[in-house]
């Protein structure tokens, strides 16, 4: 009847790799890392991922579309600097809205240049990254911006206060965003279209899917996600350093790839990326809790990304090598091996 | 509208499409009735593909009029074409590899319940579509995990799923096995009975005589004629296609077959082919016949060092050939013309001469300094010998016609002056003129003492060129046939490994028989 | 008829090459003229002085050296090597650390480290076909981690008073030595590298192989070219030039720091792309890349003299970068040569 899918244990393990990894790291840290498994630490863990979680949403969608967005780190900082810089004149809400819209514009520009300008997304976003870096320093004068008005502290307190154990409003916002986008990607036609666009542009085009539109939307989502992450992070901490988004690019790339989103597009998911971020954060927190320095953290982070890229490349290489193997020949081989083994065991 | 127009599903009136420097389709009028299979034939570059792309909505600047069901339409976008019920099955697959079969089949129209996807309905629809093409497979598998011919069937199912009223098939059988071709023909028959207009593009004339009601021949962008299939013979079609009468295709010259050159024993690549053994002699053309997926290409890849054998021995002139890369095998004189021309065969962005010299870069250099001028006379000789048009070595290969590209590909391997040349589908998808040139060149090569191993699905080609044919089936060599016993029918039966199967392909065999008789023996 | 003629002339590769190469020098000359104009109209001063011209070539040298090596990666169709910044930083550390054993061992040590990074990149990208950008980004972070681990987050300085004073003085001179008291050593190295690079790319077997690999990876592989080795060599060359530039930068700043090479990845890619080398691979020339480096150098200089801040210069450079790629992509498309 139907040829069965590759549902052996190994393939299954590969598919749920990130969830298994998450459970393992969580269990290990809970058991061995000092001061890891308590409400306070877990809350701060969630707090510290809420920025990158919202960044990862859009970045993952860009990767699913088969593109790359190197500008996310600078968009985070840009939005953060913008919200605190504009807040005195506009107030918090308007400043936040402006910052997010500005982020969205960057994404729109990225998307436009990639689709209509037909420029490689690596080049485009490397360019906008440089432009934004300049803009950030231009806008801030090269200094961190911080606010210490009572109003700012009210906002900060609100965002950082636990509603129920483990969940603060800021964490909640990120969780809601992740839930919505995961749902959209999985269960709506528009969501699936991102995968088809990334899987094969001409297939999508011939099926009447507006590939350019989806690509632009992906870039906008990426920048908006980054901007939201930057805005809320700054609002909670009441200060915006110029290094705010510095490590996010590599953090989010690592997590997205570890989560199983394909670099070539057409595969992956938002939730997977976020779980991967959480896993990485647990690992890094653990490293610090074990009393190791920041340098170890940076080293391990790089190593993990390198390992995952290497693993993916190796797996693809292996897969391509075995593509087209005839099952009946493999069976014949197994029979031959069994035949060879039998006289030996009989003796 | 006159009476005659009734029943016309498609009418293209005086259409024309210009490209910078050329007119690809020149004042062509083309009609297809509902419930008709209309074959469209012509050499590569005759304008068939451009005409069909026009229909698919790929151009927004064609001239002339197009009527669908007697209503004039402007087909300026693929979505418009699709809306008017035009379905295209392309030669190159248009499936998304990482995506599941379901989503490929239903791309752009996944069923919804309210705002949300209805996954159960999607699966059901997908299974129904797969059933129409007789493919039993888990529809949740991604395309990258299924075989190329399964993918081709998925592609066909996908287009059928759009319920087209006009269906265009561009060489739909090139990746299919005989069995699957039969199934496809059955599908086409049902569609015809349902009143769907079908345009069938193929180089394979027996197929056309088997399935088509009428045939239109194109040459140099112009329509030459449209005829009912009963009123025209193969020879007439060929004559119209090439614009001159074709002499006998294959002439067997005296051949000098020498000592054993290549000896292969116990060769296996696990899961692809097992226990392959054969000898090939100097000056001999050894054909390898098998259905797609029989392991022919995989064998070739091992013979040239692209993949490594798990077991067995390859000897060239009595010495074992070992090496980790194709470069080492090439140096010893084993060369391989790949089945895929555009990605594996040629660097389309580079010039003709750069492509031809690619395998002998090392030979043209002295102490790491490359001298292209050393290859100049070689290039000139090859361009002339293969009649590569235009005869300009500086021309970018991507701008040549398919047939000329294939000639460049062959020239590239002739340049390497191999002792053993493995040809994998050397004339797939090329026009008759180029085919004749390539065949002549292969024969000359054999006469000069080169051992040619010819892997081909083109049975007349195998019969006409080979001294001996080895039959490969499901990863094993099953039979060896001398050229005296080779005919298209005998090869076909042997490749299918099933005597009873002969009845099924009988009608195709008859049509093929005409060629067999035509080819000189 | 004229259509056909046009097509023919555009078709010949050599014409395109000359236009590309001359294009970047044309822009460079235009920028020079602009600078001169601004000086004559009194907007800026001292643009046309010898000292200023030397400043320009000095900065061009540091970027240009990296760009020459990285051109081979781009030419081979593998975009760019993003591990350049920390390669430069790491080799600087290694050199300073080894100065106590003498100048030559220190240089050799740095080169060996650079070579190893290049080999690693080449192996993973060439053999396993990892995405070159993401892989080299990863290597960049790993190297950063290695630097921070080994030197525990500290910058290091050459020991000016210790035993290896002679070596330190030599090291100090990598950037500061001037032939005829005029032309700096890095500039001379750049000129040598450009000549050598141009020769290698156009006249040697290796260059032809890189071109074939960049133009059509699989076709090159199926022509019996050892593409893995070609790609490996391209990454090793990049690491080699990054090491040289890293040593010069470290010599300039007299400090081993992990941020020494920051931004050089982007600057080099900009120079390459503005110099007419396309990311699709197999097109462009080293001479063009030199022109690209000059453009960036002159542009920065003019902007600095105009009083434009460093960061606004970033913005301008980013915008120009995107614009140039956009225009060249468009012109290639109109020639019907866009098949990337």
C-alpha cells in the first residue's frame, strides 16, 4: 500500500531534536547547577530571553523564505535608542509606536531591495546594518541613553513585575507573539505560503502566490520583531546602551538553525527557534552559575553555532549521497550478510 | 465567429514574440479543439517552448490575439493563464523540494475551514489526485525524499488538480519508465474523452503517433503545417522539422575492435548496484540499456571516480585504477559526459572555449601558468568538426540552442582525448540535426580506438551505435546482447525483464519497429 | 542587424571586464576631482597635499590587502569570509605574544594560526558545502571566544622594555616603515599582492579553476576539477591576507585586541563589490577590487575633511554599497547575463 514515511526512531529524534535537547539541558541544569531551579532564576531566565524571542520570530520567517537578515541586531539597538530619545517629546506610547514603525520601515526597505532591486539579501542587510550603525551613533551622539523620570520607572516596574509566578507582562507579550505567529505559520494558508515561497520561488509564483509580497512581509516581520524586542527591553531597563543588540544576531542565527530551520529555506518553525533560544539561555546561565566567566560563554556560544552548521552540512551531504538507494538492493545486502554470518555461527 | 470555431478550445491568431535580436515566434496561428491531443513538434529553437510560454502567461509583450473558448483573452501573467484553465507540465520540475507532497499539490489553494487550514481535507484531496496518476505514496513526505520519476508524477497530478481545460505537456515522459508512460497515456485518454484540449510537445515521434490526433510542425519560429496524424508519415514530419530530407540515420561502418581496455569485476556500490562485471575493448561501443532508476548513472559515477565503490575492481589496460577524485580518473583517460547538461555539464555563463578546455586546464599549463592559446587549434578543430553554431568560440554557452550546447558538451570531452568515454544520454532533448552530428562524432571516436560506453534511453540510438549492449535492471546486469540480436523490441523486453510485458508495449513497439527497420543494419 | 551586433559585442567577456575595471577607477578619479573641486572652492583644505594622499593610500592598503585575498572567495562563488575580523585580531595577539622569541617566529606563528583558520573554513565550505556566510560567521565567534578564553578578556601590549626589544621595534615598523620616507610598507605589500593576485587570477591554472568553480560549481566538479581543493585554497588565501593586514593593524595600534579587525569584513566586501566583482562568482578582477578599495578610501577621506562624522560615513558607505550592487545587478540583467 502506501509507502511508509521515514518514521524510524532516528528520524523522529532528528525532527524533535530541539525539544529533546531542551529537556536534557533543563534537567541537567536543574540537577547540577547551583541556584538554577528556583522561581527567581527561572523568571530572570524568561526575562532575558523575551527580547531575543521576539527577534527570532521574524528572523525565522525570513529564513523560511530562503533569505537572510543580518540587520536585526542593529534594528534592536536602533529601536531602543529611538524610543528613549523620542520619549521626552512624544511620551512613551507614541515613542514606542514610532520606534516599531521605524523598524518596520527598515524591513520594508530590505524586502524591497531584495525583491524589486533583485539584490542578494546578504548584501542588502549587510548594507542596512552599516547604515543603521551610523544612524544609531548619529542619533545618540555615541552615548548610552537612559531616563530616570518617575514615569519611566512606573513603566519599567509594570513590565517587570510578575503577574503570576514566572510571567511578567513583558514575557507575556513575547509569549503571545510567539503563539500567534506559530499558529499563523502552521494553520493558515498565508503561513504555509511562506514555506512554499522559500521552498521554490517559481513553484510559488506559478501557483499564483505573490512571492515578492511574502518576502517583503517576512523582512518587515523580522524588523518589527527586532524593534519590539528592543523597545520593550529598553523600557524595562530604562536605559539603551549602544551594545543592546550586539550579540543578538549570532544568538538568533544559532537558535534558529539549532531549532531546525533550514538555511536554504522552506523548513522550520517559530516555536522551535524560541525553544532553542531558551535552551541556549539555560546553558549560558548555567555557565555563569557554575562560576565560569563571560569568555567561556562566548566561546561555547560560538562552538555551538559552529557545531550545528557543521552538523547540518554533514547531514545534507550524507543525505545526498544516499539519495536514490534501492530498498530491495539494501535488503539483498542484508540477506547476503546474514548468509555470511550463518556458517560462522554454526561452527 | 464562424461555425468552424465551435469546439475550438484554444486559438492563437498571428501571434509573434520578439526577443532582442531575434523573433522567436513569427506570425503563428495555432488551434486546438476540445477533446483533441495536438502534438507540437520541431527542432530545439523552433519556437515551440516560446509559443507555449506565451500561453502560460510568461510574457506581457506578445503580439497577436489569443482566444480561449472563442473569447479573446490577454495572457500577461501566469495567474491569468491559470484562471482561464491553462495547465502546464514543464520539462523541468517546478516542485518545492523541502515541502510535502500535499502542499506541493495544493500550493496556493490549500483547503480552508474559515480562516484555518483543513488538514484532513487537504490530505484527502491530495490522495485523490495521486490516485489519478496511480502513485501510491505517503503524501506527507517532502519531495526531496522521493525519487525523480515519482516527483514527475506528482507534478502531473498537481497540474491535473487545477482542472485545466487546456493542458500543455512539454516532454512529460523524459523522466518516466515505460510502465509509467503507459499510465500517463491512459490518463491522457481519459482527459481527451472529458473534452480537455491537450498540447503535447515531444521529440519522440513514436509517442506522437501513438497518442496524438493532429500534429503541428514548427521550424525557425514559423508554423510549417498542421496535419491529422493519419495523413502524415514519420518521414514527412522529420522532413518538415529539419527542412531537408533525412538520409538513413545509422550506417554501420567496418569497425576495428582491439584488446580489452576496461575490465570491471565484482563492482558494487551498496544500495545502487551490485556485482557488476564486464569488459570493454578498444574501439568498441558498449551500450548499457535499462529503465530509469536501474542504476546506470550510479555505475557511471563510480567508473569515473565521482563516487567510491564499496567492492570490486576497475582495471584500465591491465592496471587497477584507484583514486579519490574524478581528476585522477580523468588523468588516466576515463571521461564522463553527464546526463544533466545545464548544471553538471556546462558552465552556461562562460564562453564555448572556456567550457571545452575545462577538463584539460592542467594539461594546457606549464609550471602552473595557464596558456589558453595552446588550446586554440584544438578548439577550432572541434567547433568545425561538430558544426557548433555560431562558430564563435567566444560566445557564451547559455545563449546557444540546446542542440549546440550538447555539442559543446561533447566537444569538451573529445578535447580531453579519453581512452574510455562514458556517455550518459548524449542526445537527450536535442534536435535531429544535432543528433546526427553527435552520432557521427561518436562513431568517429570509436573508429579512432576509443572505448565508448553508451548509456541511453533512446533505443534507436542504442541499437544503431552499439556493438554490444548490456542490460541493466534493478541494479544488476541481467543480460548481454550482440548487436545482431539487438532491436528496439528485444532491448525493451530485456530491460523490463518480463516477457508478459511485451503485450502492453506492443503498440509502442510497432511504431518503434519502423525506426528499427529504417536504421541500416 | 544592429541588434545582433550589439549582442555580439556585449557577449565578448573581455569588453565587460574592461568596463568593469575601468568603471571603478573612473569613479575613483571622479571622487578625486570632486575633492579637488571642493578644495578649489574653499570648502575643504589640504585634500590635494602629499600628506593627505599618503593618508588615503595608507588606509586603502589595510582594507585592500584583505580584499585581494577575499576576492578569491568571492570569485569562487562563495560570497565572503566573515571570519576576517577575528582572524586579524587573533593573529595580532599571537604575534605580540611570540615577539619574545624573536620577530620571525612571531610572524610565522601568526601566519600558521591564520592558515589553520583558512584551512578549517575551506574544508567545511568546500567539502561539506556548509553555507559560507553562516559558517564563517560562526568561526568568527568561535575565534572571538578563543581569544577571550586564552587572554581572559584582556588586551595585550608588546613589551617595550623586555628582552625582545629588537623584535618589538621591527614589529612596530610593520606599519611605520616607509620606503624613501614616503611610501609605507603596507602600501608596497598591497601593490605586490595586487600584481600577484591579478596574475594568479588571470594567468594561472589555479585562477582558471577558481573561475570555473565560481561560474558553475557542479560543472567544474564534473569536469574533473578538484573543487574542494580550489575552495580551500581560496579561503587560505583570504586568511593569509587577513593575517598580513591584522599584523599591520596591530602594529599601528600597538595593542593586541579582539576588536582590531572589526569592520574589515564589511569594508573588504564593499571594496570587492564596488570593484565590479559579482557575488554570483566568476566575474571581476583584482585590479577592479583595487579600484574599489581606492573609492572607499577617497570617499572616507573627503567625508572626513568635510567634517562628516565616522558614523555618518558608515551610513554613506552602506548606502553606496547597496546602490552599487543594485545597479550592477540591474545592468547584468539587462545584458541577459543574470543567472544567479
